[in-house]
C-alpha cells in the first residue's frame, strides 16, 4: 500500500487514520480467516506490518518532539 517515504510525508492525523483503517481491515481479514474465506493470507501480514510502521513513525515523532523541547 504505502511505502515508508509516503508514510513519513503524512501528517499526524493522516497517520492516525491510516493506522485505524489498517486495524479495521486486519479485523475483517481475521474474521475471514476464521470462516476459511480468506483469499490471500499474505494480506494479514501486510496489514500487521503497516500498523507497526505507522506506530513506529508515531513513536519517532513523539521522541523527536520531546528532544526538541529540551
């Protein structure tokens, strides 16, 4: 979906929205996996990694903001 450079260019609000959409999509995929109607199992991994990337960027921004205020 989005690579890391595209994610870095997003605002905080856009990152939050991206994480929320990925989490909702991951939930839907998990339900499909339980009912054995999942077409592409790799989508689960892709969504988990997207959420991790977004959370990592959010943490980096918090740390950078804290360092800037010191």
